[in-house]
């Protein structure tokens, strides 16, 4: 067996690979050991997944949706307390009953205590963050795309030829692993439903943390479409062009393939 990313022998690998990170609530979409070698598994977590997950943009959304990390901890977020004029941290209480607030590391705790003792109410400014840099987002979505494609063909006898030895995927593979090419990889980003939207299929109400699919459009272009907390990301797996998806959206009245 060879690794989907580095193409080296991965027969001795023992780690499963989560297509969508566990920190986003995924426990189902998993590749068996060896499809991604242990070395790439660790590298992708540290250099591809973590920069995206640790961005202010994603930490705010994970906090809002109360999604715990692999260590069962909901990451805190930063805020600005107007009255004491210091940075504070917001934490979800362990009993899931409310939020705790305290001065951030390095801030003057005495100013915080004096302020909350003096004022019966206060104002917190909580930044939601901007979408991370293109390189961070596209490496993350590209990683999901390659792994989602691999999951589709694992049961085929010649799946290695379809994924590992497919030259059309090499440019994206290098971009995910190494940050190449230096030229930004185009991506279509939009909000398709509110972060905390509740869906109702008449039998039960539910929220969607994440979903993804592969869309094949004209000229045999393969696109990965990923939705995380209501934000849709679409990337062309075969090259740096997203015009085909933009035309597809116009032809389908802007409806998401998801």
C-alpha cells in the first residue's frame, strides 16, 4: 500500500485519517490505516488542519456551536471588556450551563476585579474573525477533497491508479503538502445557511456541523464542495480555475449542490 499524499510505502501505518477533522465533530468519515501514512497524517494535522482550526474565524464558530476538540474541550475565545479595557477569555462551563469570563493571560487582573466590583453591568466586544489567508483555506479544503475522492474509490481494484498515480491531482497534492504553487488557488466561498440554523425534516430538528460532496461538471471537472457551520467552500481538484462552478451556480439559480 502507498500513501495518497507522499506516495511512499504505507503498509506499516496504523493511524486512521479523518477526512473532516474530529475537532469539527466528525466521527464517521474516516479512511483506514495506510491510505494516508502515519507521517503525512501527523504532518497534515500540524501544518494543514491546525492553522485553519486555530484561526480566529474558526475558533469563534466552534465556540458558538460548542464543538469540543479531540480532548473534549471547547476552545475559549478572546473578547474585549470595555469597562476595564483589557482582553478577556470566554469559556463554556463544563456543566454546559452558561459562559465564564476572566482576564486573558498577561492582562492586569486587578483592573478586571475593580471593574466588575464597581459596575453592575458591562460590555464585551467579541471579534468573529475574517476568513483565513487563501493558502490556509485552500490547503485545508484541498486535503479534504483528495481524501473524499479516495474514499469514493477505495473499493475499486485499481483505486491507486485513480488517486495516487493520477497526474491531474499532483498539482493539488503538492499544494496541500508543501504550500505550492505560490500563486493563490482560487476558491468559491459563500454562506449558504446561518451558523446555528436548525433544519426540520418533520421527524426531528437538527443542526448540521459539516457536510461535503464531489460535483462533476462540464469538461469533466471534479469539484469538492464542503460546508462547515453553514459556510460553503468549493475548490477545483484538477486545477486553479473555479469559473466552471460559477457558471454552474448561475445555471442552477445559485442553489448549493449540498
